């Protein structure tokens, strides 16, 4: 289940100005995530999607039709949501991402499309973990 975005008004599509205002210092992390995907994999596409009143607006990032992650804007920070298939889960467990992420992925419910994991992005270390998860996702 997705967490709720701070953007819940169906008629107001989030934009750069809103994000810069509401994410505060963590907006730079969002920009770095986008730049990393663009530089490493090219062809980054982003799309805002409204998921109803309970979830609000969520940003989807994908490369060539391949879903990379969802980004949920919160006040002063944001959440990333990844879904990993079996192979990617194994890679994640063998990687040097932080232990809390490994615990989260093992405790998350397994669905047909894989296991979903949420990671708040507030500090540099969070950004580093997200970059590692993007690498795993797109391997």
C-alpha cells in the first residue's frame, strides 16, 4: 500500500516550484536521483499519476517503459518505493545497502510482481542507498 502524498488535490498537478517549496533541502536529492538515472541509463521518463484521495499524486520514474521507482512527496522529504523481483531481492541481500533495507525487503509481502520496499530520503546516506537500489533494479 502506498503512503499518502502531500499533494492530494486532483486538480493540482505537482510541479518543480511546488516540489522545491515543499521538499526543502531534500529536493536536491530528487534532482540527483533523476540526474543519476539519466546519466547512467539514459532516456529517463517521469510521470505524475493521481492515485485517488487516499494516496494523492505520486511521481513514477521509468527508463524505456521499465519502472524504476515511485516517489512520494512528503513535507520536508520524500519516500521512494521500489519493487524487486526474486533475482533483484537476492542481489539486494548480497549488496552493501543498509541492513534496515535488507530487513524491510525480507519482511515485505511477496506479490506476483515482487516485493515492495519504501525508503525515506532525508540524509546523504539515504540517497546513497537509493542509488544502490536503482543500480540493482536496472541490472
